[in-house]
């Protein structure tokens, strides 16, 4: 007879899963509502109205702990804000490796994982700007060359209408 592992966490119940799904849906609905307020503020012709929308959005975001990066570019799909936020986070991490040569020797696996993650985010960014991404045979993914990275980041900046919105730090 095989011994059973008593240290494993019990599987979540259907009620717990449903509750978690409800919490995620509520959080998403709130995020969409705050972004809609910001989009209305951006498109308003009246300064007082824009200020009221912005203040209400800021109050809701603060009250519910919404990450500011998710509120950028409210008139674009949420996906664009996520991609730009991730590009910024990954670029900051890669800059840390460029600034500290000692990290290379001790954390090369972490650096390699960051590059893989960076390429995945760039692939999503390329899709947003409708840039085809070449694939290796059998659909395998390849790494982007530095000039390809800069090109995709430049297209994202162009799409958002503000060059250097946090995606051009590594150039």
C-alpha cells in the first residue's frame, strides 16, 4: 500500500471556486468602471467635468487599491495598459543587470528568464500594433533581436501618441 501525503492542501470546493471567480469578476468590473471614468475625462470638452471624472476615478482607484499602471491609456483596450506596464517592469529589471555587472555571474538563469518573459510581452505588443512575428519551424518561438525590440517599442509608443511613454528606457 502506498502512503498518502497528508501535507498536501485540500482541493478548493466548488463554493470557494465560485467565490473566487465572483471576486475576480467584481474587481474587473470595477477596473473597467474606473477606466471608463478616465476615458470620459479625457474626451470631455469641459474642464470642470473632466476634473470631476478624474477625481471620482482617483477616489475609486485609491479606495480599492487599483494599480496605477492599469489606469494608463484609458481609451485603449486594457490589454495595451498591461503590455506597457509589463514592458516597463521588465525593462527596469534588465537595466539593473546592465548597471551591475556582478549580477550576470550570479543570476544568469534569472536574467535568461527575464529575457524570455520580455520576448513574450513584446510578442503580445507586436500583435497589438499588427506586426507579424516570424516563427521558427513547427511554431517554435525565437528571441527578438535588439533592433526588433526597439522597433516594436517604437510602434507601441507611436500607437499611443506619446513617444517614450516608459517603453524606450533601454535604448
